[in-house]
């Protein structure tokens, strides 16, 4: 296990996504290798953000909640061993690590319009240190570090936005009904990373619009003018505008106007394949579920 871990940690030119998938496996050997891999990192005298920068650069975090849980658990245990006395429990380190990763997304993802201030970050992490609060100066340092410099996440194909679209769950031409002006427009759709992107042409690098699928539902619908339609809608808040963004005629990014999206496919089979792919993609963010479960565990100890 030590040798394999060292190879994965030091190896040149290895695919970091493949490393993440491999380290996240559940069988006993992989768990030993994960432990040894984490222990290749020197976390002594590093603050949590510095340690996370090093850790998250050494592989690509996989998408499945159970894999993320195992890897962040191993990270938190090793960080606490290297830096005794900072946290009263590994649970506190685990929760704060997730908070920092989510903060990084909130501050630096262009799709997130509402940038959290430090006070919100602080209140998110109240009582996580065995019921006590962490020192404000510690949290402030972590917040400022992430605000000034986002995490470098390994993209084996480079960091260009277009590389998000290299391994889509599904892509193809569909007709989309406009939000305000009810005309049908042909758009190239790409489903990836729990978002539906649409473009004017297949060769465009920047999408015309982005529809985050979190908390949305999809269903087949009938339309008198167009066959093979399906609809994206918010099942929990009917009539509420869907959180999406699009580029207007001047190239500015504006909020979408849709309460639901009606889309028409070329055939019934194509429509059903899109519905199935979108349903598979529509998931709650695994990070939030993992943190909620761990916070519950910490507060129930009190």
C-alpha cells in the first residue's frame, strides 16, 4: 500500500481524476492506500487552507458523496495528528474543511451571485468545535486566504471553461421555448456537472445560458405546436423563477426569466433519453448533505 500510495503521490503525468476515483474505492486495500496517500502530505504547521490546497491539488475529488466522505475523513484525521491542539475533534476539522471548500465555490464561481461575507462564514461554523466556537482570528485568516486566492483544482485537460464540456453526460440539438418571447430557438445543449448549458453553435466556447439543475424536476409534456417535449420546473416552489443565467444581446450576463423551461427533442426516443440523463444528473449537492449529517452528530454529543 505504501509503494502504491507513493507512486500515486509522486508520479509524473498521472490522470488526477483517475487517482481520485481509485482512492475513493471501498475495498480494504484501497482504504489502506488512501491512508498512506494522505500521510505522504506534510501538514505540520500549515493552516487548514494551506493543507487543503496541497491535498486537493494531488488528485481530483470524485463526485460521489461516499467517496468524498472517506477522503475528507482521512484528511481531517491526518491534519489533526500533524497539528494537535487546533481542533478538539476530527469532526470539527472535517466540517470546517467542507465549509472552506463550499466557501471557495461561493466566492469564485461566476454563477453564484450572492457572495457570502465573513460574518456568514463565521455563523455557519458556530459550535462545531465540540459545541464551542473556533477562534474568530483563525476563521478570518482562512476566509481571507480563500477570498484572495481560489483553490487550484486539477483539470487534467487544463483550466479552460470549455474543458468542463469534454465529458458531458449528454449533448445534442434541441428546440427551446423563449421565456418572454414565446418563440422556439434551436440550441446546442450540453448536460454536465449537474448543469444544462446551451449554445448557439457547437463550436462556441461560451454558453448562451446556464441552467443549474439542483432542486429542479423534469417531466414529459404535450405541446400542440411541437412534438416530443419535456419540461424543467421547480416542484417545491411552483411559479417561482428558476435560478438560471443567460447572455443578453449586448453580451452581459443576466438572470433567466423562466418559471419553467419547455424543450422539444427530435424524436420520442431522444426526448426520453434526455429526461433519463437529466433525472440522473439532478442531485442535491453531496457536500451539503455530508456536512449536515456531521453537524448533527456534533450537536447531539452536547
